[in-house]
C-alpha cells in the first residue's frame, strides 16, 4: 500500500516546497532576468539575409577547447562557401574543466558589445594562441592575473579608443550576466561537450563528418537541394 501523507506531514512539506521555490525565484530574480532580451549566440557574417530556406547551423564551442579550435576552420570555410544560404550561430559553452574558459568567453561578450565585427577575429585569436591559457600554463597565476592577462590579450582586436573599455568590461556585471546566459542556454539544449553542432535544430550525431569541409558539404548540400 502506498503511503498517503497525513495532513500533519503534508502541511510542513508544502510550506517547505513553497519556501524553496520562493527562494529559488528570488535568487534567479536578483541574478538575472530570463529570458534574455536577445537570443544567445554570435551570428557569423550577420549581414547575410535569412529566409525560410536558410539552413541554420548552431555550433557550441569553447574558446579554450582544442577540439573546438580544430573544428572551426572547416566550418568557417563551409559557411563562407554557402554565404546567405546558411546561417551560422556560435554559442559559447565554457567547460568547467578548462579553468579560464569562462573568462575567455566573457572577453568575447565584452568585445562583441564594443565592436561586433571584432568577435570572430577574437575567437580565432583565442584558438590560435589557446595554449597560453591552458590549465598547466597558468597554474601559478592568480585569478586577477588571469583576468588581466586575458583582458590585455583581447583588447588587441579593437581600435585604441576601445582598448580600455575591454579591460573595464570585466568590472561590469552585465558582461558577466551575458556570459552566464550562454552557459545556461547550452544547458537548456542539453549540450555538455564541445564542439557540438545542430543543423536546423537537430543534433548532428556523427562528429566525424564535421571534421572537414567535405563532410560539411555532404551534410548541407542535400538540404539546400531539397
Ligand atoms: C609553478 O611554480 C612551481 C613552483 O615554483 C614551478 O616549479 C613551476 O615550474 C611553475 N609552473 C609554471 C607553468 O610556471
Ligand atoms: C572593430 O573590429 C574590426 C575587426 O577586428 C577592426 O578592423 C576595427 O578597427 C574595429 N573598430 C574599432 C572601433 O575597434
Ligand atoms: C556595462 O555593459 C553594458 C552592456 O554590455 C552597457 O550597456 C553599460 O553601459 C556598461 N556599464 C558601464 C558602467 O560601463
């Protein structure tokens, strides 16, 4: 027989549940308003117009992940080849075991807010010089030193008047909250590793076919033709 809670045990349980949800909501409310004002993600070649026939690729990448780094050139080549027939959106998923991935992702959000066209140049710069920010290479650095190191690294993609704003952007809470949205969005989509790709909303099961340009062509060509 299933245990039916008596009213004496039910009332405290309900009160507990209500207080839990109230506290939980208060926590969310004070930290951040969700949903965010804008969709998460950086749109590659955002000047392209999209229509109902545009194929959407979503890439979940970590700026400090070597597999994300290796996946980027063929994906970019494919996006450049298809032009407006493909819309490529990059979502950042800073993986917790890459110690500075969140700081790097925040740098991308800061730069994006100051000069959107510097976003992908900075992502590529992180990929190129990634090893400088790996866990082992930064083991003796304080958190503050790493933030300074990454801020100074990131500011090279913007023009002189904006360089100090990149550095001060790390003191602006709204850039932190924006970076959290990327993480939350990844969790919402069930993404737990990088790179992860979706095409028209569906997870690509086979990572081998996304490893090179021909693989991307074999995925996208039939969709464009259809
Ligand atoms: C970190 O500090 C230890 C102890 O001083 C030193 O042996 C090691 O080489 C340092 N590592 C790096 C990457 O600087
Ligand atoms: C914006 O970024 C682009 C690409 O890095 C760069 O060429 C341009 O000079 C930047 N402009 C400013 C004002 O930072
Ligand atoms: C903080 O950043 C937001 C957008 O990212 C911007 O609108 C706001 O002006 C910034 N605040 C300061 C004090 O720089």
